[in-house]
C-alpha cells in the first residue's frame, strides 16, 4: 500500500499543481498576444496535470480497494469531485482548447474564454474540496 500512497501524493502534486498553475496563468488575460502565449503554456502544463490525474485515479482505486474501514461518505464525495474534475478536464482540453486557439481575436473568443474560465474555476474548487476532505477528514 505504501507505493500507492506515494503515487497518490505524486499525483496530487502533478495534478493539483498543474491545474492551479494553468488556472492562474489563464485568468484575466487582456491582450490577444498574451492569451495566445499563456494558452500555449497551459497546454504544455496539461501533460503534468493529466499524468497526475491518471496517477491519482490508479492509486485511488488501489487505496480504496485496500481501505480497511469500508467505503464511507467522505470517499463517495471525493470520488464525485474527482469525476467532476475528469469531465471538466476533458471539456477544457479536448473541446474548448482547440476553439480557444482558432478564435483568438474574433468575436466568438469571449464566449469560449468565459466558458473555460468558469469550468476551470469549478474544477479548481473540486480540487480544493477534495484536498480538504483528504487532509482534515482522512478519507
């Protein structure tokens, strides 16, 4: 179990860290030049974020199966938040990012950017709540 706990911590660092950095650099960018530049940086960071998320899911499944106290409400809520994070990641990275780069400088860009921002904030909230549940409730 120790190896899965270590993988889980690495997954948190990569996943949560990558998501937080991406979110921070993408928020409130005003010029098209900076939007393009920061969008490219966020796209590179997503490799770390996805790696972390995969590590978290694999190690989380192993830790849940080996969990001696049975499945409880804390684990269920954490798994719900992780499901939201995964869906958000798919939407942002595979549906919205391609439009983001094509639409910079066009009237449609504001809607895409706004949607990405709101979904990103939902995802970050889920990451934070999951982290809080893990640290303070030990689930």
